[in-house]
C-alpha cells in the first residue's frame, strides 16, 4: 500500500540534509517533476556536469551549462525552463516548466529565449520506486520546500541549496551555514 504524501507533488523541492556524504546527492536540490503512488521522478538542479556537446562548438547546445540531473538514464537530456509555450512542456509550479519538444527548445535557443538564467539542461534524473521517497523523507534524508519556486533558475546553482534553506526560516537559515563536514567545525 502506497504512503503517498499529500504535500509531495510536481514542483516540490527536496533539499538534501546537510551532512549527506553521497557525492551525487550531498547538498543537492531536487525538483520533483512527477509524483504518484508508483514513485517519483526528480531533477538535481545544482550539480554542474560536463557539457556533452562542448567538443562541437557548432552544436546549439555547446554554449550552455549542463547539470547532473541524477544517476538514472545519464545518456538522456532533460530540461527545466520558464517557457510555457514550448510544445509539450509541462507546467510544474510558479512558471517553472519541465521538458517540451526538442525542436521547440532549439528554436527558443536560436531566439535567445532559452538561456542559462531561465533554463537548465540536465543529463540523467533521480527516481524513486513506490514508497522509497516517503521512506527517505521519514528517515530525514530530505527536507521539503513547498514555497514559491519562481526564482530557482535565476539563482546561482552553487548557492541554491543555501538560498532555499534561508527562505524556510530561522532554524533552516542556521542549518544552511553548517559545514559539510561537522568535524571541521
């Protein structure tokens, strides 16, 4: 039986707890793009990755920053943006959209409508099977942010983890200043 949580859904942000040692998920910020009783799909927004097109300067994607969206399907590209007119894109929350048709993305790039400050290109995704994410939340591996997310693509990705925590109130603001290794404190 699924333990689907009412406060989880498309547009929810998962914030990794401050002392997670995992290289992929440590201090990560994950945007949930799909959630139902069978599981969840999310994209890590703040872990820079190599641009798979950087060797080809003529490719339209070569000038963009890429991020490691997660450990699953790392040979596939995903994108998050603020362009709801992209064909077949999905509005998640607060003007933040997910995916769309590739040719529509290329057209937006050619028109300088899709940029590094209003879109993220990601390789791979994070996925959870039925009840897996709920268990991780119960084990306090994730903090949840359900506030406005309209600013997430404009925020420096390397500051996003800290910025989200600071928006959650005084306790989380304090948490945002914890060192990654508590032994260094």
